[in-house]
C-alpha cells in the first residue's frame, strides 16, 4: 500500500523555527533567575508550553501540515501568552 505524502508548508516551518528560538530565549531567561525557588516555579510553569511546541514539531515532521497541527499551534500561542501574562519574563 502506498504511503500518503506529507503536505509541507514553508510558512509553518518558519513559525515552528521562530517559536523554538523564542522558547530557547525564555528558557535562558528562566535559567538566569538567581532564586532557586522562583526559577523552579517558572520552569515548571513553562514546561507545558515547551512540551506543546515539541508535540507540534513532531506532529509536523511525521504528518505534515494538517488542520490538527494548525489547531495545536493556536493552542500553543494561547498557552504562551497565558504564561507571559502570568509570569514576568
């Protein structure tokens, strides 16, 4: 049985790439926090956001762009905004 071809999108790849760089910047800022308790709190709060982007990237690599991947990215952006609003980074 023939395998379906993935539908790829350069724009979506750029969104994922820029989001990964943004996550790296936020993680660097979190690791620069001097107080261990605060650093741990921020890291734990940011973990679901990072996991969601990793999930989006894996999904895109295996399936390409789908309606689900677009919905996942929208969910990621809302999670990121929620984190930024709650935690001052």
